[in-house]
């Protein structure tokens, strides 16, 4: 992957070149075709280029402006045409700088790509930072005294060993008390993430923040037919996938047997075959069929994966997670890599590294808009007096007229609950509280969290379109992208996410509800648009993977119980109720499925925080107390 680093002194002091080069070297990813650094006076900037789409030198300078960018542009030709400059001899970074000179911050509206951008203006001494619409590329920054620092990944910042990097106890308290809070806040005190679709301008006296991409501002179209919408969706999806295929490195794809990953895998393979190449592998979390996890009959996602891989000529790579993988997840430095906790991906990363991948295509983010479940559409139909359509939906998915109670339950949950006013809705809201009172926070952490701003939360809405726009702004999409960027950099590849391509998202969000959600059945438009391409009877059935996860949970729980007996949890931790944690892991896990998953989730969060505290105490031990007298 590409990575950028910067350090700018706003008070005129020179940046120490030796220190800067030390931090820049620490940020180097495993795949780096070239690395360029410039330290001049008050400004130090550096850029590691993976070479996946052709290496080009950075920083780029024009007049008083200096730019470094971790960027992949997907509309190079259009942008170059608008700027009247040759695309074949102008790098992505060069195009972005020229666009900024022409249009200022409004240039971001004209750029389609994955990017984290930093521009320093030597005349005004301002620093401009910006991130792509969905957060595919991370970008962090901090202000320390009269200096501003920024980096693609957090360990680039912490490599400046002349600065202290204390942890934020307020952030730790919020994570322990409400792990579902997806606000993009760093565990490093004073360090922020540039938000998805956000730009910042930092000067000596102030910081200006502005959203340049807001899904709520996308206007609805009324001039399109269902057939035309499906045709355009196919064209935009194909273009998004093709644009993310490098020409000089192996490509893999996530493949779960669901609609998003299936489409990405099939269409990427077909596009590569048209070039005389193919995917290096299709990577699944589910286990291979064997004596421990035998074939589970019609609908087993592994049948879909195996059949499609055979048809496409793509090797299938099945999951290899175990109970020990949870220990590997706990050992990851969460304070530098973010909170995404899908340990299933760690063996995939090892497989991808072994296969020499340069790019992993992922359908992550597709559920929210591309293949939306249409949650809230039944309530929208009710609100518009279309009761007959709601009843047809209830009959289809509620078991028919022979099961009136199930039909009534579906109408209640899908049609009526989203319409309830706030206080009543809170009583009937359908979301299970996985974490309850939190993940074993200490009294100190509970007290600290009581003073924090409440989580914005999420609620069902009587409008599937409004619900999907709400999901796009939760922060969970970028949260996982940040973690996966940190995990994949040492493995020499980067993730790309075609189903959250900006033109594709904006087109889908512009469609009328009847075209996007149709009869209210899940993933309606994607199924209609790609029916000829999808395997017959495609339906994600991951029972084998769920059994693997259960086995892994129980295996890890047994390991933890043994560790508890051996004294692993005897030492105090100021952030955790260690007595409650030790009691929990020393007992048998709950039999009830939800209670077991909840207990396990709480333990996992607590142990990641425990490991973080252990690292902090090791790296920054408290000063020794003086002896009395």
C-alpha cells in the first residue's frame, strides 16, 4: 500500500531531518516500489509508493503548494480532460494538485478515488487534509504545540520518539462501556482521524472542518425506468471493479457465497480473463469441507464457492481460523490499528501474503446500499397506504396464511415498529444489546464515561432510503477499512472496495424507493440487475462457518480458563474489573446462544484493552517511587 507522512512547524522552527527519516522508515509498508522524502526548513513530507498502478515521485510542488497523497484515482481521463493536461504523463498526485489549484477544496467533488491528501501552502502556512468519501484510505493527524503531524497509519506518528503518545482514557472508557460506538476516535490522546468525506484546513490560529460528501444531499431522480436503472447499475459496477484492478500485481477477492462477494469475484475474474489473466485466489472465512465440517447440503455456501471457482478457474482459499487466532487478535496493537475485531481475516491476510497479492477486492460496504436489505421499506409502504403490498410481503416471508401469527409478527417488526415515536420505539426496538453494561469496565472507567457525550446510536426508520443513508454515516465502514489497511500493509497488499465507489453509491442513492426496494424483498435491485450473472438459488448459508466460530470460541474459552487458573488475570488493571473478568472466564460459557456470544464479545473487548494496558505499562513505565526518609 501507499503511505504518507508529514511534520510541519507553524512557528518557523526547522524540522529535524534525522528524526523525520527515522519515522518515515518505520512507516514503510512491505511493498514499496519507491520511497521519497523531502525535509526543507519547517516542512518534512514523505511518500512510500507501492507501485501497484505505476510508481511516481512525490511530493509534488507547484508555486507555494506542496502535496503528498495516498491516492488512487478512478476517473483520471475525465479529470485530466477537465484540467486540459495530458493524463499519460501526469501522476495521480499531479492531477490532484492541479485540481486543487483550479477549484480549491471544491476539487474533491470532481475526484473519484480512494485517497488521503495533504497540501501545505508555504505562503499562508496552512495545511489542507482531505479523505475520500467512504474512508477507504485512512488519514490521521495531531497538533503538538506549534507543530502539525499527519500520517496514513498511526505507527508513523508514534515513531517520532521525541514526542509523547499517551493513551486517551476517555476513549478507552467509551470503548469499554459502549463497544458499538463507531465514532472514529483514536486511542492516542490528541490524535484524530480525518473523517470520511471530510476536509480540514489547519492554521496557526484555528482548525476548519467541513464535510465535502454528504449522502443526505443527494437528490432523488424521477426520470428513470426500472430497466434503465438496472442497466446503469450493471455498467457502474463493472466500471468500479475494472478500475480497481492493477496491471502489475496479483489480485484476490473475498468470497463468502453472498451476493456482494459473489458478484465482485465473478466480474473481477471475467475482467482479468479479458486481459489474459485471472484472480490469484478467492478467499473465504468458512472452513473447507472435511470430516470436522462436512457438506451441509443445499445452500451450503462452500458449494457456491467451489462451483464458481471451478467455473472461473480460480483457486479457492478456505478459512483457517482457530481458537489461537483470538490470541493473535488480542496481541495486535489495537491502539495503532483500530477496533475492528474480525479475527477471521487474520488467516486470510497470511494466505494473501503467501500468494503475493498486491490487491484484495472486498465487497465490504455493499450491504448498506448496493445490496440493501430494504429495512424500513415495509413501514414506508404502510405510511403511503399500500397495505396490500405489505401483506403480500408478510405472506411471502412470514410463512403464508397457515401461519398468521408469524405474518402478524413480521408486519409488526418490519412495518409498525419503525413508525413508532421515540419513547415507544425504545421499548420495542429490535436490536439486541450485545454488550449490556459494557466489557468489564472498572469503576473509574464507568465514572469517566458518564461525562462523555452519548453515542448517536441508530434506529429503524419508516424509510429504507433514510436508513441506508444513516448507516453510511455511522463510522463502522471506515472503522474496518482503517484496521484492514493497518493489517495488510506489513503483508504487502491493499484492500479495494468497488461496491462503495462514489458514482455507484450516488446513483443508487438517487433512485426512487420503488426502483431500489421493489416489492420489499431483501437485496431487490441487485438481484434484479444481476440475475443472469448470479448462480441459481444463491443464498448465503454459512452454517459451517458458524460451527467453526462456535468451536473457536469454546476452544479459546478453555484456554482462558486455564490461563485464569495459572494467574493470567491476577494482576490489577486500572481500566478493568479484573475480578469480574476472571470469574467469567473461569466458569463454563453460557448454553444459550445469544448469551454465549454476548459473554464472549465482552471478554474479547476486555482482553484487547488488557493487552493495550500491558503494552502501555511496558513501553511507558511509571516513575519509580522514592524510598521514604
